[in-house]
């Protein structure tokens, strides 16, 4: 049995208190292996990673008891505000999410297991660490194989001649929120800022989430969608009952009399960040979607996806799945 290391747990009662406590630890960086303090919401990723000694914080600042982070408010003119602490189960089952943003409910429902969805939050999902077969292992395994660049060594075991880490972005809600054009509110001791979800991520498998040290993600805002929007999320995983994605496709499009007026396509789990497909989107906009057009868009998805050999499934399989699931997602939107 893997045990948790010793750590101090502080349950913050407000965002300000969480920021103050994180600020006490100079140099504390979320998910940095050397972090002295880490935020924790549901703990469904933090705690398993601590058991594997991937995260080794001395202090955990808990966000569960912060009322400001809870609740959802929908306004037909403004859209939907979701507190970062809202559990995934609530998102998956809320009638207003299912009605107005169905792809978000589909993605939330496809994450882990019912018990973990009860604990896991959307904020924690958006800030999820990237994953790799050489990283998400016990301390014993990683030491025996020799550590990798993401933790403990100078060399990436997947691409020893590469310059970075290629661990994959695996958070299922992120591509969907990007497809909806969502933004997030980020609180820091200097004040709040709003950023598009798309800008939260970049091409760095070691520090995949662009949050400054100690910042707290507090809210997610989905814009109000005009009539005619449809959306879906297709996820490929090894175990159908629960598993991280090894290929995901978020698709959202608006139709006016069967002509597509707006389209968004975002791949997940094929690189270090969710991957928008502007070329495929441009192809679909202004068109009546025929099987040939859908096939051409799926072909662009295939060409754009360049996964590394660091999750389950071969590279060739994951690329073929990307093509098939893009086709399937687009067919669902026109069905
Ligand atoms: C068996 C298993 C299967 C899983 N399958 C999936 C899956 O299929 N898809 C998937 O997406 N995830 C999966 N997960 C991962 C996880 O359960 C979810 O991503 C969940 O949403 C994480 O939320 P949490 O609140 O538990 O995050 P936590 O574990 O509490 O935190 C995760 C990260 O986010 C940071 N964080 C949390 N809240 C905030 C905040 N408000 N502001 C700033 N930083 C914050 C933490 O510091 C940490 O770095 C799985 C986990 C397990 C154990
Ligand atoms: S991609 Fe390379 S550096 Fe990144 S976690 Fe995997 S082996 Fe480590």
C-alpha cells in the first residue's frame, strides 16, 4: 500500500486566506516538484501524486471550505458562471449545463469514476498536471528506470534528444471550454485577472498551466450562446468505465438553416496542451456539411496530431482515433 508522506493541511475559509497562506511560501509553485506549498481542491490528483512522491509539498492549502468557489449561476444574456470548486458530478448532471452546454456535461461525465467525480472539481481539472507513462509511476519504478526531465533528471525518456517534456494534457473539460470560448477569473494577492481558458495552457509539459505562484482559479465563465449552437465531446480511453483520455475531440458549431456559421474543434491528449484546429474550423464555416467535407476536416485533425509514445495506445492508433472521433463528433453535430 502506498502511504501519504507527512504534510501540514490548512483549510482556507476564503480565497484571500488561501492567497495569504500560499504567499507565505516564497518560491511555492503549483505542481513544481520542489514546491513547498500546493493548493488542493478535491485532491483526486494531488493525493495520488503525493503517494507516488511526484508532488512533495510540506503544506497543502485546502480550497474545499471556501463558499466563494461553489455554485453555478446562469443568465440567458450573460451565460454561465461556474465556481472553480463545483464538483464534476454537479456539472455532469445539472439540467442547465446539459441544455445549454451539452459538451461540458458529456466531458465531465466521462471523467474518472462517480466517487471521484463527487470529490473532483472543475478548477482542479483545469489545473491538472500533464501525464506520461514515465512520470505517473511510483517512486520505486521511476528510480529503477532512472528519473526523467519532469522530475529528477536532465533527460526526457521519451525523446532523449529533445529539449523539453512532452507529457500530455489530459483534462477532459479544457478542450470543451476552449471550444465554447470560456474565460477564467484568477485571483492573486495583486488582484484578479480574467484570461481565456485557451491561454491557460502552453507547450511545456513540466509547467503546463500558466498560473503564477500561489494564484487561485476562482470562476469559469461560459458566454451566452445564440440559437443554433450544437456541441459534443468524443473521448477515447483504454478502459471504458474510467480512464484518462488518450485522444479527445471537442466540437461546437452554430448552424443557420443548415449552413455552419461558426465552428470550433479542439483536440485533447495528443500533446502538452489542448490543440485547437483553426484550419479545419475555417474549412467548415460557411458550408453545408457533407460527408466529404467532414472527411476533409477529419483529415486535417489527423495531420495536426503528433502524439509521442508516452501514453497507452500506439502513436498510429491514437492518430487514427483522432481522425475517426473527429468524423464522429462532426457527424453528431449535423445529425
Ligand atoms: C483513477 C483516476 C481517474 C481519473 N480520470 C480522469 C479522466 O478521465 N479525465 C480527467 O480529466 N481527469 C481524471 N482524473 C484526474 C482528476 O480526478 C480530475 O482531473 C479532477 O477534476 C481533479 O480535480 P480535483 O479538485 O480533485 O483537483 P486536485 O487534485 O485538488 O488538484 C489538481 C491540481 O489543480 C490545482 N488546483 C486545484 N484547484 C485549484 C484552483 N482553484 N486554483 C488553482 N489551482 C488549483 C492543484 O494545486 C493541483 O495542481 C482521474 C483521477 C483518478 C485518480
Ligand atoms: S515526456 Fe519525457 S520528460 Fe516528460 S514526463 Fe515523459 S519522460 Fe518525463
